[in-house]
């Protein structure tokens, strides 16, 4: 799972490849552009093109060659080139070094010693015998290519092997292989290449990473069938995150801790929901309380972990998909081997525990295999060697006492004295059975550990540890909820030393209860941990010590961690470590817990107050949105960075991004920080500043429900926060869904899903209310289910909402600039007989496009996305909507915005207008959906006449993407933002990602970078023909004498774009039999340098082929942004 998306865009460029041109003809080839007339001397100089070309060009520096783009640097030396990401001047990273080791066909070497030179267009050309290697820089990355002027000799596959060093492989995504500098998490990607021959025939070339090298293999069939010349070229691009990650408390729930001690350290494991599914994480902790694994060790998907140690390494066992698994973890914190199946496919298994008996690990669990319908459960066991060999496949039946499975099973527990084990469980009373190291039962029938029950009492949740020569067993006892904690010792011979039990603590208060009992030591005495709770009030972790004779040493339980529950302790030298799930950051806004630990000195004194934070991750990011101010994008999101026990809040952060995908604020912009929960931001540009609307925990007077007040923050185009305006008591909600927002360029309209209907408020450019909020639509007691949306176009707005008074169908009305309803009877958008989910709207100033999910009525359950157009006169052009897509498995009415990515379940469509067509993006499961990849982002372009032009994948990263947000640049470029869980270090958190969707622009249309243009050339903000532009005329080439060498071509004028207008002054008019002039170099800023200054007659090879030919939408991808679409080029 990789942060961001990256790819190497490979293609074989058609055209004259260096040293491999076809014979010249007297005239231009049929596909060549007409010659460009020389520019006048007085023509304006394109300084931006000059600067860009100079910056991207390679230059010699001693025996090195240096080049690069804004986000990376390339240094070539001694046959290798280093790519160093540099997202800003304050960041530095190690370089990834790429060295072409060999190029072979059928085992025969085709390459020779490298000989580099800077070509006329500024790219680096490296002659390698029969192969030419090229390095070209673009804003998105460095393009590495290999040109073949003729069919490679020999037979078999063509294999290019590239050695990689300096960065560690961090995995493969659908777009390529990623390499990361662990110190900064900056990295590069090496994606998928394409072989394209001179006719434009494409062959995908996979990249394989093995033993520190990348191998590109072109099949023999493609080699033999190709027309030549041909080139293989990827783009290697830096990955840049939204901002620098911080190490903080993870988002969401961390609970069910387990702990073991071995090799002088602890391993703590727990159940973690920082992603959208339950996972097991772990960390090593030193005796001084230092957590060694800052972001946790990801063990596997699962719940209810248990841990044991063989004295050096560890074993973690857990339940996953109703089966029992185990994973070994070394003392160095490495997962050792793959997941081990202990018992699977035999109905339902649960509640695992594990101990090491001096020879093997012994695992126990609840199992329903012998009981139809999973009504009852038995206890099973199995041994596993430290090397991971399962000695008892699928387990051995240990106890057949039956108990209602819905009550939680027997909850077996196990401990060992190093020469055998004792298994205990509850079935009304607590029972036990001993096992020898060979796995044999020493007790043919279980024996009672707990005393006789009194009245309706039941025993629950036994725990066990071995210390001071005996097993200490503890459990809860009571009616309904345990109201006492009881202990008894059992010697290795199976004798219960305390047959009447020892009451550790008890209460007569019917509202007080004890749960989650565990036992360990403080290095001197036994320590019993338990949760003491008061119904509907509070709970916390308490401890009581017992001496070696089971005498209670603490008459009153001692509070260890208030506001916590779920804990674990083990037997270890002093100081020992108790761990627990801390609820101190959990409130009505979000159920957030974290793993903490407290060391206990002999005598039970707590050494860490407050506890040590053990579960950590990068600051989580959620609910992104973006706006465009005519120059740059502003991306905003809810941020978890300040969320801890003393400051349980979410903040709003942001960052500006250029249309070329350059992150302008790498450290982020603090927009709203501290004090309360700020979440669900939405942003729009009001003609002067960016306006962010978000919710802040407030005081909405709804008994039993949290209240949120709206707030407005203005941010200038320069990224300066100008001011905050809050509306306490005026604009509020109790829903997690975001407020709807739009602007007409003079004011901003807020549309709120209010308790009693649709509330609207106008905000002026100063950030204050232009008028008091009004109730545009009254639907009393709607309970925040209207799920409003709004867009601006032409002279007014379009408001849409779910009409809860009419069965949740979709209604709309136009609004004038003052917010008045123009359609008081409302426009019926959806079929009135069908329920709908949250709508999305965008406008092109003449019409609005609404998109919404509704339940799929036929086929597998899920959602159907529908769309409808509404014109400026309020005419619904598509009554009931037309079908846009079917989304299997995702409910139509699930939420689309909440605090954490784990709460995103619906299709959640978003829509924008890109200047020509509408772009829609939504969540949809892939055909091979799994827990690891449950949902992707899919997009479509919709014409203004309602035609669906195409659908295309937007993001298919592992772990699943959250709801998208869209904003368009207006020139076929749309920014998609979303959050997804990024599992690798240093994240292990939900992070905001962004992608640019580009529709290649035609000649004469607006552009930002070359990649925006279908021609591959952007000059002065306009798409142009490669090699054309406003550069000065090339100087006249010198005339060669008969048989002599042609004179050197004149240099191109300042800012010249090379190409036809600078062909070396007619190429130097070579004399009879002589060589042509060297050809004039294009101006310093020449964007099409390699087309300019052709030697001799300057002929071109025809052809060109664009990447992603099957889709007009091209993705620019990265951890924030990375490579853009590959340029068309007809040159080497």
C-alpha cells in the first residue's frame, strides 16, 4: 500500500532517433507540420519558456551532468543517474540511483560503454553501442528511454536491467514500483513502460523488481513484429505528500491490548481501527517505557490478539474471519514469515490465547465445529513450534462443556510453568485442565478452580499467570454483571490451593460492576487488573496486589488509569508494564481511544502518570475539499495532529497547489486549530478569497445529541488566513454531514440541513452575514436528513435536497442572488417513488447537472447512480434522471462525510464542470474487491447533452478511497481530492490524496504545462505544435565548400523554440558530398529543441501516438501529485 499513486509512463516515441534516421528526402514528410516562418527580430521574448527550458536542460559540471525539475534533481555520472526529490527548499532526501547494468536479447549483450553528451534540445543522450539511452526532464519527472534504430540482433526477449540503490523499495501499486527514503518519506516511482513501434503499435512492458534491480522485458514477438526506429521510455517522478507527517495519537479505536515479555523487552499487541477494517498492530517497549516502533508493527487483519514469548521472539495469535491465525514477530520487530493458519473453515473459532511451555507455543480457543448453528462452543488447543510448524493441525478437543455461544464462549486462558501448561475457562464456574509438553492431557476430566456458585451467581472471564511456584487464576463473579473479583492458586500438580477462593474486591452497589480481569506481576507481587464501571457514568482501570500466599495487599482498589478499559499485564521483572485502552479522548463527537501503558514498581507504585502513549501514527487527515482562485488550488481537510489526551480536537488545515501539481505549502496552512472539534470543511472561491465553511462543536440545544455550529474562515490566494467568523446558535446542526456552499463571485451562500428544514445564509466578502439566516424550505422534525447540495451558475443558484416530507425523493429549486426561491413548488428531479441518497451538483452557467445514488432495484444489492440536467429556466431536461453507473455493494444512503475514513460507506458522487464537459467521480468496488482493496474511485465525463462520453478509473490504491471532492481549473483539468488509509511508514494513517484529471487540450487551447496539451507542447499558456513558438530566427548556416564540411548553423534567437523556425539557417547548405551544417541551436528557452537544428536536410520521421489512447482523460498522480501525461513526440 503506497502513499500516493505513481507510474512510469512508457512509450516508444515515433520519429528520428538519435543516430538512427531514415534517408533524407527533398521535401518534408507528409505528417510534418508546415515550416514555421522565422520570427521577426522584434518579436517578444517568451522569458517563461526560456527559464523553463534552461531549468529542465542538462548542463555539464566537470565529469557530471546536472538537470531536473521543480520537484526533483538529476545528476548523471559514471554511467548512473541519481534522482533526488526536493518538494521545497526545506526538505532533503537521499537520492535514488539508477544504473543501466545491461541490455540483452537472448542473453547476448547489445549495449556498450556509456558515452554521454548534452543534445541540442537540452536532454542527455548516452550512446551505448547499438542502443541509445536518453534522459529528458519534464515538470513531472525524468524520462528515461532507450532508442533502437533497427531491430535488435539475436533472438528472444529484450531485457533491460536497471540497478537501483539509495532508496528502499516500498511496494508496488497498480501504477508502478515505489522507492522511499525512510528518513524523509520522500521517494520516487518507477512505473509501467510501453513499447511503441514506428507505426504506433503498443506493447505493455511490465517492470519487475528483484535483488536490487528493475527488469523491463519486451517480448520477442513484439521485437520481431515492430517497425523501427523504436524507443522504450518511462517517467521517474517524485512523490510529494500533502504535508509533512507528524507522529501523534492514531485516529479511531485502539483496544483489546495483549502483552508478553521476552528477551529484555515487551511486545504489546492490540486491535486497531485506524483504517476502515480491524487490524492487529504491535509495538516493542523497553523496560524504561520507550516504545521502539513509532508507527506500530502491522501484524494482520484481525481482532482479540494474544501474545507469548519463547524468551527471545514473540508469537501473536488472533481471530480473523472466524478463524484462528498466528504471526511470529522477532525481537527486532520484524514480522517473521507469513500468517500461520491454526484452525480454519470449521464453523466459528474465537477468543484465542497462547503461552510458551518451554518447548512450544500452546494455543487455545473457543470452537463451534461440533455444534450446529454455532449455538454452543468447546475448547480446542494446538501446539506450534518457535519455527512456525503446527504440530496439531486444526487443534485438539480439550473441553466439551457447552455454553451459549452468544454469551461469548468459554473464553479460555492459558499459562505455563515452563514444564507444562494449565488451561482455564468458565462454564458457569471456572474449570481447569493441565497439558504436558508433548501435548497430552494430564487431567482426563476438568477440575473446578472456582468454588460452588451461590444463588444466581455466574463466573466470567478467567485469567491466569504463573508466579511464585503456582498458577494464579482470577475471574469475575456476579449476577448479570460481575460484582466481585475472585482469585485462587493452583499448583503444578493440579491442586487448588484456595478452594474457597480469595475475594480480591467486591461491591454491594447494584450500579457498580467489574469486567476485563487480568493478572500479572509488578516484579514482586501478583497484580490483578480489572475495569470498575458505574452504569451510564464512568469506568476506569484499577489494580489490587496479592502476595505469594494470595493475601490481598490493597484493601481498596487503586486507580491506575481513569477513563480506560480493556487492559493487560504479564509476569516480568521490575518494573513491569500494564497496558490499557485509554478513553480520555473519547466524547460524544467521536469514539476515539488509544493504547497507553504505565510501568509498575515493586509495591505497585505507578511510574508513569499520565501513561505512555504506545499506539502512534502520522497525523490523520479526513474530509478534503478544494477550490480554485484562477491561479492556484486550495485543498483543505480535517486534521488529527493536535488530538491527544490534553487536547481532544480536530483542526482544519490546508495547502495550495499549482495547476501543474506543485505543492506550494509543504508544511501546510493552519486554518482553524485548537479549542474544539473542527471538521467537515467545504471551500469555495468568492471572487476575492477562499471561503471555508466547517462545523465546530458548539451548543446546539438538542438533548442527548452533540451540537455543531457553523464557522467561516477566509484564506487569501497567497495562503494567508484573514479571519474567522462563527455563527453560534444561528447556523447549527447535529449531523456530521458537511454544510453545502457555493458563491456567485460577490457573496457566498451556505445551505444547512437544519432540524426544521433547509436553512440558507448569505456571507459577504468580509466574512460576515449579509442578512440573517432564513428557512428556505420548512420540513419540521426532519432530523437532519435533507442532505442538501447547492451550485451557482448564470444568474443564480440551484438548491437540491431530499424531501423527507415526500419519502426522500430528490427535489430542487432555483434561487436568486438574495436566496429567494424561484420554484416554490419545487422541481421534481428523481422518480418520486424511489428513495435517494446525498446529491451532488455542478453548473456550466447555462445548466446544472445533478448526480445522486438510489437503491438498485434489480440484481445484487447496491446503488445506482443517476444524473439529470436542469437548465437556467428551471426545466428538468432528464426527468427521473438517466443511469450513470451501477455500484454493487455500496448502500445508497450511507454517509459520505464523517470524522474518520472508516465511516465512509456510500458511493458519494462528486461533480464538476471542466470547461467543456461535466466530470463525475464516485466510489465503486472493483470486480475483485477484498478487505485489502474494498473500493476504488471511478470517473465519467458527461457531455452537456447528457451523453456519457467515457468512464475511467481514477484511483485503485489498496485500502480503499474515501469520498471524492472535485474542483475544475476550467481547461480540461480537474482536481480530485480524497482520503485513504496509507499503511506504510511513516504514515499508518488516513491521509489526504489528490490527483489531476487532464483532458488533453487541442492546439490554441489554454494550458499550464506541456502535459496538458494533446500536442505535448504548451507555450505562453497555449497549446502549440511542437517546435513552434515565438522564438527568434535561427542564424544563417555557413556554406560548405565542395566536398567540405558545412559551416556551423547560426544560434537560435533568444527564447526560440527550436523547431522549424530555427533549422540552422537551412542546415548550413552542405556542399556537394559534404556534411550538412551543425544546425542552429534553439533559443535558451526552446521547448521543442530536438526538432530544431536538424542536421543536413533536417528531415523528420512521421508518426506519433498518445498514451492512454483509449481514454481522453489522463491522470496525473502522486502521493499528492506526480507524473502527468506523456508528451507526444516525433524525435529521439
